[in-house]
C-alpha cells in the first residue's frame, strides 16, 4: 500500500494538486467570462441558508459575471452580517434580507425576480424548502442530503412532476476531478461492464458535532447546532450522497439502471462518548457523558442494482480517522481504488499482473482521461472550494437555470440517493433485513438516457 511519502505520491503533478485541497480556499480565480450579459439578462439566484456552506456557494456565484443575488434568507444574524460584509467587500449590491423566523424564506419565494434558489440549511429543512421553491416556479438547488424520509423523497419527485420546476441535488463530489476522470474511463469502457463499487463518507466529525467543547444543540456553533441531533436519534447512513452520487452517475442510476434493494449493518457506538469524556471541557462527569448515542460508529450498506451490480457504502463519522470517501470501481476488465491519498488502478493486459499502477503523474491514467469539463474550467475552478468541485456544481445549476433546461442531477437522483438514509435505518432496526427502494421514476428508468457531464459545457 502506498503512503503519502511514497515515490509515486511525490511525483504528483497539477492534476491532483487541485483535487486534494479541502475546505474553502482563497478564491483568487483567474478571469473567466460566462457570457457578457446585460443586467436584465443575468440569472437571479437567491440563497436560503448562508452558514458555512451557503456563503461558499455565494462566493462562487459572485465570481461569475452572469449572476445577480437579489435576496438572501437566514435566521442567524451573524450569518446575515457575514454575508453582507462579504458582498460589500466584493463590491456587490446588497441583497434584500429575509430573516426573523424559520418561515421567512416563504416571503423570499414570493418575489417574482428570482430564477433559482440555492438551499444550504440544516437537513430537516431541505425538502420543504425545495418543495416550496418548486411550487413558487423557481429552480431549486438543494444541498445534500435532499431528504430525510421516504415520504420526503416522494415529495421532491411529486412536486417536480406537478410543477415542472426542477430540483437539482447539489452533490459536488460528482464533480471531483479524479471522480470525473474515472467516470470518463467507465464511459470509455476501460473497466468493461461494471460489477461492483465501493464508496462512503468516512470523515472524523467529532469536532464538528461538538462545538464549542463538547456542546451541541441550541447555543452551540455551526453544524453542532443541528447535525448532532441526528446521531442522537438515528442509527442509519446519515450522509450517503457524497459516496453514492458519483457511483450512481457511473452506473446510470435512474437512467437505464436503478437501486433495487439494500441491507445495512451498524456497529456499537463508542466514538462520540469517548470524545466527550476525553475532551478537556468534557470529562466523565459532564452531562453529555451520560448520553446514549443511537448512531453506530460504522454503518455499512450493501445496495443491489437492477443491472446486477452491488455497491458497498460506508458511513463512519464518529471515530478518529483520516478523511476518505474510499472509492472503488470494479468491472470485468479491472479495478480502480482511489481516495484523497491513494489513486491506483489495475487493468488486465495494461498493467502488471497482480500489481497496482499509480493513476497519477506525467502521462498517467488520470491525465489521459481528464474530463472535458476539467480540461476547460480546471484552472478557473481550482480555487473555488473543495479542490474545485464546488465551482462545477454551482456552474451546472446556474447553466441549467440560464438555459431553462433540466439540471444534470435531478429530483429522481435526489430521491434515490437520499432514500438510503431511511432505508438503512429500517434495515438496521429490523436486524439487517432487506429493504426495497421505491421506483421514484415510476418505470421511466428503463428508457431515460444518461445526461450527467457529457461534453464540456456543464
Ligand atoms: N456538499 C458539501 O460539500 C457540503 C459541505 C458542507 C455542508 N453541506 C451541507 O450544506 C448544508 C448547510 O451546512 P452548513 O455547514 O452551512 O451548516 P451551518 O449550520 O453552518 O449553516 C446552516 C445555516 O442555515 C440557517 N438556517 C437554519 N434554519 C433556517 C431557516 N428555517 N431559514 C433560513 N435559514 C436557516 C442557519 O442559521 C445557518 O446559518 C447542510 O445540509 C450540509 O450537509 C454540504
């Protein structure tokens, strides 16, 4: 197994430099024009939720020359204040602010000068805000996951079908540079017919779930205000889409293929308790040390697809560990195994028998199969957050709104991917019993054609 200091890794070039960065970067982007638009032709995007993620999207929106941001909604005065000063600093016109209560966003949606809405609020608000946005006749761009229950998954699909207003799930990892290169390889038949994939969200969130110290819930900061409650009450894969979204695009889910069933397994829960008792502001006597956490530390889910592939999905956010989405894509001819630190491939006849080939470096696999979108926008995108992928997801949303076309990731994707949470919860509760995905496309998956990331436009 290669490590960070192995020769293969030290020979990395630009390809990976842009993908390995995490967090929100410096946003000093080279000039790029998205079309010289008269004020009246610009796309008008509003934001609901301008915490960490919403402001990241806002920055990418403000970097474009085809966007106006007429309105912003948040219930947190600090988030509003940070947004206003960010926009002022960028020389951007101040938006109208909607705030004061949890339903202030409904007033924002009454405006008739908004084309699309980016929703980056806590999970329990996603579906209802996306549904209300579609009902108001606007494009909804909703953060991940898009829904919490099967009923909410259906709400997304039904509202889209009733209103004709699209909802795009803003799954940025579908646009990660190495992920898109592997998608390109899949489409160019490098692996042959796909057989199996592995993915997951393996991210130590101890310091996110508690902030400050070992506090969470009301009075806490950032995601500790709301995300931690889910670990308290739900034993499930709480955050499946970063892993499953990219694999779904490779396996044509909802477009010639679909998720059919899953079984899930959950371990005991130790990580969050251990964090509380070891933390200098916590300890065995702290009130939170008595909590019994519902979420198992490692939740694994095995999905069956209609075309006979399996997908192993892991959710692992409570234990100390390095970040990894743990991708593996395997077909009749070979396999790739890649995450933030190691990217390797084995293709029968092309690589040494029983050995891994490094996917990176000069003239490497990743360079050869670099996706046309990355070839075109890579330099521009690389400063946009999460190694560049944040640019692409917003770009796809904005271009869909601008051209009045269906977004490349839609309500059916949002529903099928998000359904893993309630289905995994039920499987675990029923002793790992199989659960069956509703066919959110109502049979249309048989004839729907793949649309994600063909060409170099969006
Ligand atoms: N795709 C990614 O890489 C990525 C990264 C981070 C977060 N996220 C997702 O983005 C979403 C937001 O995460 P975050 O880290 O910004 O969280 P956050 O807590 O920093 O921000 C959420 C914001 O929503 C606001 N809010 C809450 N209820 C509201 C309401 N009823 N009306 C208006 N505003 C409301 C909060 O005041 C807060 O400012 C989550 O769904 C998260 O999973 C995705």
